[in-house]
């Protein structure tokens, strides 16, 4: 009978850390909401591991950054309202770049599996990831059937987040908060996130709203996941779901 193995797998899943990922346009408020969730979980005495996709999972990050700076003249730094920068990297298009991205993103997908597996071995309660493989896949030509097949293939083997949040934002407002890319590109990128969501089917969209309202939506989504997964230690007295 298969009851024993299935129960063993279910027990393993219950003790596996929750994986929460945040995706969205630059300037959509991800950093603020990530910090809100971190503080909330820490106050609830949950052990949290923080990961950043660009820093912890991307393969050859330094070489890739040097390439776009030298070849495309991409400006360094993070854009702020008082000091905008002109980034030229993911907004650069061309069939040859799409081809290269397919190869690089496969390497990143394989590496993110290793990164998350390593984080899980530390037995945290929750792993929070600032951006995920989804934030790379949206840079591909998703109208192309080959790229859509590729996206589904990648999504089939990377770790599945228990909660994958897509922070939606008005492109113009997002650019005003973080001026790095042209508005037209950000509009196109926003549509790509929704196309990706239709392929992947795992993204919980937080619509554009005030930071405080978005905080409430994010924490509500977290509560739903905790209740649905019935994680031990997550719902006992003074627990998250009751907050």
C-alpha cells in the first residue's frame, strides 16, 4: 500500500520551510513589503532566511554587469528621484540577446535550485527571496511558442514557492520612484509579467495601492498560505494566522 510513503512525503513537506518570493517592476514597492514580512515573521519568533535573486542565484553576475556597462553603456547604480540613471540591460532587445538569455537563465534556474536547497538545510521556518527566476523569464519574447515552452520547462523544475507575490504597479508611478528604464519598456514589462502568470499559474497579484494597503494584502496572502499548508508551529497560540 502507498499510504506510508505518501504520509512520509506529506510530513516532509510540512517541515520544509515556506518559500516566499517577490516579483514585479522596479519601483513597485517590493523592498518595502519584503521588510514588512520579515519584521512580521521575526516578531512571531519565526526564523527567516533572506535571499536576493540577483546577488545569490545569478551565475556570473559581475561578468554580466561588466558586459552591459562596456558594450551598451549602461549606467551603474540605482536610480532615485533625485538622481536618475539610464540602465541598458534587460531592456535591450535583439534575437541574439534572446538566444543568450535562454542559455543564461537556464544556468540561473539550476543554480537557484542549489541556493534554495542550501538554505533549506539550515531548517529556517521561512525563506524570503527578493525576486525570482520569474523576473528573468519576463525578459524573453513570450509571444514566441518556443519561449513559452522554455518558460514552462524552467518552471517545472525550479522550487515552487508556497507564495509567489507579484507586486503590480503603474509603470509611470514606478518609474518616478525608481527612474532607471523608459516608461514604454516598463509598460511592456508589466504586460510580460501578466503573460508569465498565465503560463506559470502560481503568482498572487497585489494590485497597485498604497504601501499600507499593500502590506495588508501581502499579510493576508501569507495567512492564507499558512492556513492552507497547516504548517506545524505556525498556527499555535499568538500565531501568524490569528494576527
